[in-house]
């Protein structure tokens, strides 16, 4: 990766920042529970009434979900799939997809600019030096764009790490945002469609979607391990 970046901050400073980000995420989770969680449990067996309750809240509910998705992308260790399923359940496949895609783009933009400014010292807030070194093969600038696209397309790859690593590569932010967003769509949409099916009471459809997604993700993990093994030996 680029050598001009400064050395990482002290472990104490990194821990403080990580704790603050986690507390911010938990605060938003609390907002989600108060605003959405209680009525969700109330209408658990009546998904259509939950949808009506969400619709009556207008932009407020959408804004909270959007901020959650942005923060999930920025705080790399937070899994995104539960939020994607929740977005589909609450807003349907179309609304959930729009909110999720916009949140991913906004979060990825923040991460990219954050890493461009602070370099590896910011990256090591969330990832070990070993994980960072395992991505050195992305220094191949000749095939960087195509490689990024394939890695974001394959289910099971560490997209949180890839989003952070992208800021250390020569790729332009506009190119990265376009290719990573397009490549994320298949796995993102399947989670949202599964959540939407749950919200519509189509439980068999939801089970099929989640089973297929899990199978593809498992296959993606195997492909990712092969890619890492091949790049390490190269």
C-alpha cells in the first residue's frame, strides 16, 4: 500500500475511537428499537399492519434506517445483512433497496475519504495488520478495477475490509463507488427481497431466498479462500 501514510495511532487512541463509534451505533440501535422494534414485536404476526405503521411515519423511519446503514458501512465489524433484511421487511423490496443502496453509497464515500486522509492509521482502527497485509495483491494497478468488481460481486468476501482498502489504492473514488455498488446489488437485493417476503407473510418464499443466499455465500467463501491462497503464493 502507499508508503507516505503516517504510522498508526497508539493502541489506546484506537481503542477510544472504536468505543466511541460502537456507542454511536448502539445509540442508533436504541432509536431503531424504540421507533421500530416495539411495534415490530406488537405486529409480529400481522406484517401488513407493521407496514402501515411504518408508512404512517413517513421520512423519519426511512432516515433512521439510512443512518444505520451508513454507520454499518463505516464501522466495519458490524454485519450488514440484518439491516438489509429489516429494510425489506419495513419498506418492501423497492423502498428497502433504495434506502440500502443510498446508505451503502454514502457510507462507502465516507470510508473512502476517511482513508484517503488518514491512511493506514485509520485502517488499523478496525483491522489487524495481518488482514491488511493479506490484501497487498490489490496493488496490481493494471487489473485493479476488474479485481475490485469481482471481489465485491462474490458473496462472502470481506466487503467491509475491501471498502477500506480501496482508499489506499490508486482507484478514483467515482470509479470505486460505481463498480462496488453495482457489484453489491445481487447479494444486497436477495437479503432485501427475503425481508420483504417476511413482511408480506410469504414465509416459504423467504426461506427459499435465504437458503439460496446462504448456499451462494458458502460457495463465495470457498472462492475467496482460493483467491487469497493463489495471490499469496504468486
